[in-house]
């Protein structure tokens, strides 16, 4: 992100440090900053403690031009943001009579008298711009000191968003110049994180040397890998062109392992392939317990191509509902490729759809054997003319095995559709 | 927490700084630290940049005894945590042959050869304790230097939790004092957050005045509310007794809306009720697309009471597989109480189980009408002798409607079982 402005975000409030709260304000703040081409270097949550907050403010301003603080502007003793920032910059605090009057009116409109402690909220570091708060009592503050721009925003999301998306955005845009961030999210299936990296590292390592440079981040999920490409440029067209070239190179390297190049999730990609063909699918699930179908139907409009699904947990259900013969179950066991194929064929024929998918496995933690340990899962696709079947050995917990199985089943369907 | 150890948490990963990701690992880490009486002073998210990460490590260790880092232990070039921490402490990195061997075996078990870059994950700062990772390739690391204790944990939540809750907790306990947090987690269904608060506030407001005081946090989820009770004492017995009394008071106020008082999840509570009776259930799902069954089968051993499930997305499937008459569908529409009841009865009879559950609704975003807007969902329980049916109007996105529907269906089953 060489050349552009960099920013730090400080969320202030002891409640944000408990095990049950998470800071979401910084997501919106990041979005606005990124839109302006300002990279977020770090974001920190700090409690209502003067020394800790002061140390964080000093750390942030020593390294970055932009500092956005959120929270700690309330009227009580533990609201310290105004004082700490003013002290760090060596600015005195003055009471702003216009703020006092606006707050008094706000209280009066509800038939209340303003408590005396609210006067704290009218304290303004000398030279600061006061940012109006249509949704609450605490005004925001904007300070510029040399290369630094500092915004103090209230913690309630509605109040913060109105200011960050309005006044602060406008004030920052004046400093940020014309550089903007552009990003692409590529989704990959069928390979682990390190395998993907081995393949794409020779490609993306070149991108850092070109102009504009592209930064790459690899992220592993359950059965999927994400590749994030980010570039920054004053010229949106050349940035987009650079990203387009980069994506083409990755396509060349990864081929059909690439699920999408615009962030589209696997189940939506598969849904679109089915919709293009006017095809219907039906699932016969055992160890996934309905998860594969549930994921397919997370996509709006999936009733256009998902006809039905049967969760056949018991052998009896596999026989009654899918026509899997008891002899086959006895010979190969419920977790076997022949049974997965029979489940796929059974659901396809009985539902009268184009493609049937069969999933059978051992999610654990019990039920494993030496030959078929926990995590053994067979997935079959039956499209009438062609069938395909695979056996997996997934690591991890019951939940992981379910997630990985559903993911691979949907990805096998994607690959089947790409070939057909 | 005066006098006790203080800690900083650093989550490492550029993807965590984007506008669409949030760090949740720090919540679990905070919980473990708080349990041990270690206060969290701040938590920071920093990208995969050497200079920023190094500055954060220096800042944290200059102020606090405990530093927990999470992420950046992967095999790729942008995984910098090991190197940065080792450099800060002036420790050389040595390759640990035991780690290399364990990783090679892990790859071999899946029929793959370990890519060369994974050797990076075997680099260990001299003197560090290696923490085993049953769920992934990256081992964790534990370093003690004078007053400082530093843990390096992998980013994937499953891997992090196993280490933080196991080895790191044990190692930290040796350094922390004898004050411990005790907590109880109560799960509540059928009421919103503010309704629960209105009922229980008169009760829990008294707890702050007693000794040891109990702090209460209310958290809203999709269709559920969590009540966290926390107390802190060097005397575990009196803390537990105080929590026990508090839970009894809440039971008196909330009655059957209380799912569990020990954190047990809804689907496990329902599973236990079914197991006690030796009963079987089967689901007939439409708008939830298999999600209710998938959630029921998240519990190990659920094959003892979940017999089968049918996802009947189309009207044809509702008729063929569940015996819902076309006349009924035409008269009332697919999303109606009569159809939900017919689905429940159909699956119960055809599966030959004790209880059938029918779920039909409009998950959206399309498909709503003025009379039956998006979010309209009918759930029916048929136990043969008695039936129950309800119509809901859920707010929110498709995913939220699915989640709320599955949750309410399973909770209706719980209430049905409590009565029977």
C-alpha cells in the first residue's frame, strides 16, 4: 500500500473486551476508509482505562496519518476519549455553548431536564471541528494536526455510521487524494492451502513488482481456499485491468479448481449451472443429515432446481425411500461406494430429476472401524448417462466432517456439470 | 482484577482487516484468560506486514505480561508470526524434525506428498515449547521469558480452541493466582432479549449486592437468548453455591422457556428427551431445506433417534413422499397450517416413527404475498395422539428465516416432549 495514507482504528469500551461482545463498528469504518484508498494498518479494542488508551493513541499516531476512535464519548467518568486525545496533542478542552444548548433542547423535547454530567459531552479540544449527531447527544470531533487527521466518533452504530459515512468521509476525501482500493475474491475447491500456494506463488510473486502492484492473501476454509487480490491506484481502469490480467493468470494455473473469480459462493455457482441447463437435482444424504441440501437452498431461487432431498439415516430408510437393496447394504456396508451410487441412482429415478447425489459416511465421533475410520465418506453423482463416485477420509470433529462432506458433494456436482 | 496478570491479544491476518471479516477467536481466548483471572487490556487485529506486527508485539510486551498471538502460522510467505516474535526476542529459528515428520504423516494419510513450503511450519524459536495440533498442520508455540509468557496459536478456530483450552490454559494457570471465574450459561427459547431482561432484571439486580457478587450478561441469538452468570472468588465452593441459588431463581421465573442451565444446546436437550423415551422422530422440511435435520444430527449418537427426513421442496414431492393431497395444497396453499400438519402426519406414518415434524414457509427474498409475506412459516408436530401447529412471521434475510424456523421447530419438539 506504498504511497497511500494508512489508518488505525481504536474502539474504546471495556464491554468490548468481554468474551461475549465483538466490535462491528470497525467493519463499516474499514469500508469507508478502503473506499477512499486508505489502508487500515490495524484495529484495536481497548478498555476504558486512561493509561491504556493513551498508549494506544500514541502508538497509532507514531505510525499512521489517520486515526479513527469510536466510543468513550459518553457523559460518565469512564468516557475518556476526548480527554486522552486532547492531552496527547497538548490541547486544552473548552466548553462549547452551542453543544450545551443543543443537548438541553434535545432533553427538553422529551420533557426532561439535562443531567449536569452531560456537560462533559460539550468539552471540545481547542481547534477541533464539531460533528453534528442527529441520532444522539454526543457530538463527534475532527482534528487535523500537520500530517495527522483524527476523528472521535460515538460508539452506538447508528450514530457512528451517520458521522463516518457523512462528515468524516467528506473530510478524509479531501486528504486521501484520488487513490482507491480495488479487490477481487477468488474461491478454490479441491486443494489445500499449501497446495494452492505452491501453484500460485510463482504467479502472484510477480504481481508485487508490477505497477500497480497486487497484494495476495490466501485463506483456508473447510474444503475451500480463498484468494484475495488487492490493488490500489488513482486510475480505476488500470487497476481493474491489472486485476483482470491477474485473474486470467490464476485461471490458467488452477483450471476447474477455481469455483469463482468474483466472490460467488460454491452453491450459487452450482445453482447457476443447473439453471442454465434447466436441470433438477435431488440429494440422498446420510451422514450429512441434510446439510448439503440446506446449503444448496441457502441460495434464493433454489426451488427452481432443487426438487427434493431424503435424509436416510437408517438402513431401513435407505431401502424404503431410495431402493437400496438390503443385499447390497449387507455385502458392502452402508458406508461404501456401491451404496453411495445406489442412493444417487435411487433418488434420481424416484424423484424423476436429471441428477441424483448420494452421500454416506461416518461423521463420528463413534461408529468408526479400522477399515472405515471416522471421517470416511463416500459421495456419488448419478446423471443417468454418467456416474462418478469418490471416497474421502476427512479429519476432525463431527461438525467438520459434515461440513467437508457437504462441500465436496456440491463441488463434485459442479465438476460434473462443467464436464457435461 | 487489580494486582493480577494482564494480557494482550493479537489476531494476525490481513483478511481480518477487511470490511467483511471479524475476529471471533479473541472471544474464546478472552474467556479462557478471564477464567484464570487474567484481565485482557486490549486486543488488536493486525495485517500480514512485518513492520506493523513487530511494532504491535513490542507495544504489547512493553505493557503486559501475557501475549496471545493468533494466526500467521501457516506455510506461506505472508505467515510471519513465528519470525517476528523470534526476532523481537532475539531467538534463532531451528527446524524441528519431529514436526516435519508429523506433518509428512498427516499429508501421507490423505495420499498426498507434503509441499516443501510446509517445512516453514516446523521452524521453532529456540527454547519454545511446541504445542501439538490435532486438527491441523501448524503446531502452536509457547515461550516464557522472565515475567513474560507468549503463546503463538494457529488462526483456524478449531485448532486455536484445542490449544488455548488445553495446553495454554494449563501453562497459564501455573502463572496466574488462585482467583478463578465461575460461570453458568443458561439458554432460553421463546422470548426476545428485552422480554427476558424485563423478567429477570428484578432478580439479577439483587445478585450484584451479595457476596460473592454475580454479574449477568444477556445475549440475543437467532430465536434464542443466552444468560451468562459470572462470579469470581478464591473459594470455588461458595461461588458455585451462589451460582446454584441464582440459577434456581431464574428457573422459577422462566419455567419451560429455559432450555438448559449448563450450556447444553437445544438439539442435545431434545435428543436426550427422545433417548429417555426410546422414541424416534422424522422431519418433513420445505423452506428450511434440511437445516432442522442437519442441526438435530449435529449431536453425536443422533442416529439413535433421528430416523429419516424428507426435504419436499416441490408440491409434487410433498404429495409423492408425504401423501399431502393436491386438493389440500390447492385449497390452503403450500404454506399453511393444514399442509404443515399433513406433512407431519405423512412423515410420521410413512417412517413409522413416534413423532413427525412438518415445516413449510417462505424463506424469501422472493415468493411473498400480501397475505403470506416473506418470513411466514408454519411448523407442525404430530405425535399420533396429540398434534400442535403454529404460524410464525420471522423478520430478516433468507438465512435468518431458515435458522429461526429450524430453531423454533426443534424447540416446539422440546415443549411437546416436556408435556408428554
